[in-house]
């Protein structure tokens, strides 16, 4: 892997997770240790029966009532997913353990975005499925997401603060625009890092663990469930068609997929922040509406520029998807991963829609602020 920029300094210096110095975080004791120390090797050797038997044995002895439930769920769900990924059928003990822990924290009974990116102690005692160079790539992939989310948490907390006033003064609106730009810039850095440093082979080999769980009918872990991106879009643009569609398709129907964290408390944007963003939108506390206030006409260009950066960021995301998942552009929704895309919408439609939304909003905004011949 090549160094991209300071965004990634830690991983560039870091070796294979199997040899790195660890500070153990093992909420399920032996089961957690097994996931950290032996799971990658058994997966590499496709030891299906051994994995199944170990999972049953370890799960039957695990105490799910301890602290760090989100990490405990990650460990149990990784073990369950590992059994599935080698063609096995998870037994009742591991399935029961996952069900029990997920029920206690109102999460889905499986691998989640929150688990893999936030609960996973990426610096102290990371969990990965792969081994050797694949493990390094996998950790890098998680780390890029975690860094984006950490920055988004700061941005979203700041935006809540800045947009709290009914119309906001010019200075706070200008600051909100700058904060939102920071959010998009950190996403861009992340997409760039993935494009430059992650090989397609490494992505394909880890991707099998993130697929949808057809047995239980659940979506796999995905940044699609980033509450940070949802809040950023909402607070920048307000109640656009896309945000409304997302509320309908995700917030109300699939709330349990989003992180149970908070930007201020956990440093990771979650479902309560999404609800807060929705209430801000409902009250007109968005950058879009603040800049439409006649007193802030001087901010028009700044807002148009923000929309431009937002659109650019979505185009970079689309570039990443085209690189790593070209089949998304050539197959119908039902063929992607054997399941429909986002609530029946194809991924391509989602990206087209989200880019169109930023482009149109930017154009609409620039047009409405271009001085006419009579002015
Ligand atoms: C190799 C890297 C990535 C790939 C291959 C990828 C792929 C995808 C795909 C295929 C979808 C559509 C999912 C569906 O409709 O079921 C999607 C959606 C989404 N992804 Fe990514 N993604 C990547 C990285 C990221 C990162 C780093 C973020 C930001 C943290 C992100 C945030 C999102 C969001 C918010 C959506 C929902 C649609 C939207 O708001 O645009 N993705 N991604």
C-alpha cells in the first residue's frame, strides 16, 4: 500500500494486524479472543466444520451480560458470519447469542456498520476477517471510514450549534458553510485514499463478509447506513426529495440499521442525531434556508460553492463504486448481490439521483442569485 497523505499516517506505519501490539478488549472472553486470534486463519484455510463447532462451543460458554455490548455483538456476529461465509449453517448457540446481545441494544441480529467501524477497537485490538496483506487492507478500509465518521461527528455537532438560531447571523451561517465544506472534504480524502491505496482484489476478498444475509433477510454492513452523511445532506440542503425518500426508506422502516451512537457523546453520528437533523429541517434550520434569508445575500456564492463541493464529493463516491463494483452499473437491481438495491432502487439510481440533486440545487441557486438586466 502506498502512502497517500497524512489522513492515513497510522496505517501506513502499521503492520499486519496479526503481529501488531495489542491492548486486549475482549468482552466475550474466549470467544472474543478466538475472533481476534484464530478466526482469520481458520477462514483462510476454509475450516468449515471446525469453525462451526468452535462457534457453538464458545457461544455456549459466553456471558453476554457484560459491558461493551456493541463490541460483544461484533464478535459474536463476526463468528456467525464466518460460519456462513464458508458455506456452513450457524448453529443455535451462536445464533441465540447474537440474537440476545442485539436485542439488548436494539440492533439488528448481525453485522452492522456501527459494529465494524465504531465498536471495533481499530487502534487497540482490531477485529478483521482476513489474514496477511488482506488483513492490512481490511483494517485500512475500516480506518478510512472511521476517520471520515470522526470528522463528520465534529462537523455535525458544530452545525447543530451554528444553525440553532432561527435565521442565524451572517457570521454563523458563513461558519456553518465552512464546517459543511470540511465534512465534504474529509469524505473526498477518504474516497481518494481508497482509490489510490486499496486494490480491487483486496476489496473483493473482504466484500464477501459484507454481503446481505439472505437467510435472515438483512442488509450487510455498509456506509449506506452512515448517519453522518445523512445529517450532512439534511443540514446542508434541507428537506429535499432524496432526504425524504431516505426518511421513508431507512429512518422509519430500517432504523435499527443505523448507529445507536451520538455525535457529541460517542464521537460517532447516530440515530438520535438523524432525528435531531430531521427536526432542524422541519424548523427551517438548514444552511439552505439560512442563506436564502435576504440579509445574507452576500453568502450566496459561498452556498453555491458548498453545493458544488457536495456534488463533487458524490461524483467521487460514484467513481469509487464504478472502480470497485463495476457490476452495479451493468446489472439490474435484483442481480446486485442477489438482492435489490436500496429498498428496491438500484444503486445506480441512488447515485444519479444524489448527484443530480446537488447539481440542480447549485444551478437553481446560482440562477436565482444572478442579477437580471433590470437590477
Ligand atoms: C470502496 C468504497 C465504497 C464502495 C464500493 C461503496 C459502494 C456503495 C454502494 C454500491 C452504494 C449503494 C448501496 C445500495 O443501494 O444498496 C453505496 C451507498 C452509500 N455509500 Fe458507499 N461505498 C464506498 C465507500 C463509502 C464511504 C467511505 C462512505 C462515507 C462514509 C460511503 C457512504 C455511502 C452512503 C451515505 C450511501 C447511501 C447513498 C448516498 O447517500 O449517496 N460509501 N455505497
